[in-house]
C-alpha cells in the first residue's frame, strides 16, 4: 500500500504545473460532421442489434458518408479507404436486400 501512495505522490510532484493543451480544433466544420456521423453510426449499431433491417443499413451509410467526408477533409488515406469500403459493403447489402430477393 505504501508503494502505491509513494507512486501517486511522485506522479503529483512530476505533474505540478503541467498544462495539457488540446490539439484537436473544436467547432469547425469537420468537428460537427465527425460528431454527427459518430452518433449516426451508434444509432445504426443499435438498429442492427435490434434487427431493424434495412433501416440499419441506410443509417450506417449516412454515418459512413459523413466519416468519408471528414477523412477527405483531413486527407487521411486510411480513413478514406475504411469508410469507402464500408460504404461499398453497405451498398452491397442494400442491393442484396432489395434486388436479391
């Protein structure tokens, strides 16, 4: 127990005067899009968990398109690829749902 208290005390000493600054800008266009798209994706996950088809696919598509826009604004190739592929997968699911039956 004393070791834990000593560690906490040393950490407090080392962190005196340390100010953490955010590096992510807030209230910019990409900030609003990424948060809205993230909330939309969470709603899509809830719809999927409750087996509400095909609405869940439409909702996921909207969220993925939002994140694709953000990834293009950020010029982040990894995010561009993952969201573009996600859009293709969801589009394939919609085509299969409406045409495949």
